[in-house]
């Protein structure tokens, strides 16, 4: 009889342990939803947000939507079902993400966006994004200088559904198109993908072997393009990226890719969590909904100071 009682007591204790959240003392679950961590930029976002959430006493729930709006919608359902107190989001589409953010708001869960805006105001508490236009102009100006204001070039554009892809391309062209001796012979979307950029660059090289430069909407595509150029023995082609990844930093230091534009992914994510914490405790963040962060040009002069999407002293 005593043995049975002990076994039952142990069983109830085990069940109670399973029912409790992993960090029972936490101030609640903070859901962190981003694109795939295969891209180091999005991995840095998730790590920055999770680290800051833990520091402030929350239990991070890290989820990945893979730029799939349907999957993102399901992850919002998961966050709502888990009773998340806030959602940190790098979204899967400016239009497609409006509905899930509204759904979370209606469930009493505030959303704090990073990196990408959505096409509606007033439903997210914060939208902290890089000043992509300003950053693209920096990259465009450096590209023009490196090209000597003349020559044929190609542009690799990001995912068409991503607002940032269009903004960066517009920023590049508002600078580059002022120079009539710079001729764009190809413009291809590689959907932010390194393997796709590699393939697109191979095709571009076959059609335009005289190409002198490549300007890319992000570092991942820049790395794909550079790999294709190296395979073809075209180390002479000028490549400029955008993001400030460690991979491109290393390439710049090795004399490969010439420049990139740093957007501080890790710090943006930390700021979103800090503002979520302020909102949950005080009912306000003290900041406007739309917040722009200016970007920094990275060349061989300052690449040594770059580490995980942050520029040190």
C-alpha cells in the first residue's frame, strides 16, 4: 500500500513538472518569429532577441516561418495558444503579415516588428527597420566609385514580395542611374538565396562575359555571385553586397567582395524586446511605431571592426 502511494505521488510530481513551463519564474513567453536561420542575418536576429528576452526575465519561444505566409500564420496560432505575452517578428510579407498581426492584437498579444515593415500602421506596437534607402545609397555610391563611373554591371534583387528588396533597388538606382556610362545589362531576382544567386550569376556571365560589376540586394546573394565568379576565374569583377555579414566581412578582408552595408540585426532585435518589455510594464514604449536606423558602409578600412552584424570600436 505504501509503495503504491509513493508511486502515485511520484507520478503526480512528474505530471506537474511536465505541465509547468521550462522557466516557471519567467514573466511569460516571448515568441520570436523570423525567416530561416540558414541566413546568418536572421539567425543573429533570433539570437539577439532570445538573449535579451532571457536577460529581462522572459521565456523565449524561437520559431521560423521560412518566408512562408501560411507557416507564419500557423506560428502565430502557436504563439497565441501558448499564451505568449508578446511577439517579435521579422515578417513573411508586407501584405500577408497584416492579418496575423491583427489576429494577435485581437488576442491581446502585442507585436514588435524588426527588419521588414508591414503595409498597415496602428496594429503593431513597433516597427523597427533599417533605413534601407539610405543604406542602398551608401552602397550605390561606393559601387560607382569602385566602377570608376563606367562599365557594364548586373543587379541581383531580393524576393519580390519583400518591401526591402524594392527599396534597396530604388536606392541603388537613384545613385547609379546618374552616371550614363554605367550600363545595367542584367537584373535578376535571386530571392535572397545563395544557391540561386550562384546559378543566376553563371547564366549572366554566359550572356555578358564583359561584365565589370555586380551589385546585390543582400550579402547572401553577393556570396553566391562571388562563388560563381571565382569558379569562372573572374576575380576582377567588382561585387558589393548589403547586410554586413561575417562571411562578406571575411571576403572583403581577403580582397574578394569589395564592400557591403551594415544593418544592425542583433541590436534591432534587442531593441524590439526592450520595447516589448517597456510596453508590457508601462503600456507604452516611449517611441513612435515606425523607427528607422541608419546604416554604415563597410569596406576594407573598417571590416576588421565588424562582428555578427555589429560594428565595434
